[in-house]
């Protein structure tokens, strides 16, 4: 899928942002390095081994409640997964635990690969098995 198949937010044509709950991968990439901004990657370890966003904190979704204290207090958090479903669940869970400034990165690392950083590989996942796609 080339860049002509994404909208102004870097998402697949027809997909929109859930205002207040999601940010685009392009915005998240621009904010990396901003004081107090952190990306929390909620994917499985096997996914992380295939594709990663440098500097992200890795806390798998199924461990988010037990390991939330690894996120700096008061941080502006953006959660990341493969396509944006698990990260939205994680963002909502973190909001419920007190991280009021928490959003999901819409489209996940797939959108990140397509429109924010083409050096991050795209992959398919079948359970814990991941395969790079071109």
C-alpha cells in the first residue's frame, strides 16, 4: 500500500480519527522527543522483534494494569499496537487508572510504517508468529 492510499492523517482511505481518543502516527512521530511525551507499545514481544518504534516503552496489553507504574507519572501517553485496536483498549485502561492525557495511535505500527517511517517494516501476525510483508 503506497502513500497515495492513505489520507491526510496517514491512515488508510476511509479510516478517520476518534477525536480526543486517537492521534495520527504522523503527529505521534513529530511529538517523539517532546518532554513528557511517551509511546507505550502494547504489542507482543514477537511483534516487537519484527518492528519497533525507537524509544517506546514496551508493556503488552495483557500486562498494562500490573505494569502501569513503569510509565512516568504525569506523562502524555500515546499507546501503539499493530492496527490500533489493542492500543485503544490500553489507552482507555490507562485513562481509567489516572493517565488523563492518554491517546491511542490510530492505525498502529502499520500506519506508522506506511506514512510516518517507511524504515519500520510491515508485518502480518498469525498468533505469536509474525512475518514481514512488502
